[in-house]
C-alpha cells in the first residue's frame, strides 16, 4: 500500500500519523515503569524527507510526549540514498541533530 499512498499523495498525512503514534507509544511504554528504554523505528518516505520543517515537527512530537530522541530510529531506504545522495546526506545530518538514530534499510 506504500506505493499507492505515495502515488495518491496520502503518504504525507499517513507518515505524520505514524510518527505521532509511534512517539505516543514510546511515551505510553515509559509510563509503565522502569524498563530498558525501548526504541522504536519509523520508516521515512522520500516525500516526508523533502517536506520543509520535518525536523521541527519531529522535535515537537518528542517534546510533547517527553520522549528522548535517542529512543527514535528513523529509517530510510537505500534506493532513496541512490536517487539523490547529496540531498539525503544533508537531510540525515539535520535529522541526526535531533539526537536519534538514522538507519538505512
């Protein structure tokens, strides 16, 4: 369904919802009590990566949920890197400034 969401333009709102829900889940796990700081991984699409203000939105979601950025891993596909390596490297540096992890899958 991801290619269809990208073709129809729904990937933006869907990606935002997934980020929000993932960070909220991290916050719920935190309220359960002491545990080994679970992490969660979220895939980012190309469309999300090129959206202005992505880092600020993620920063805001993390702050609102009082979740450490170190518990969030953002994943991008290697095909995305191959399409425009310079852009993706710059975007990854900006995302990395949040304090979380970036993985290429």
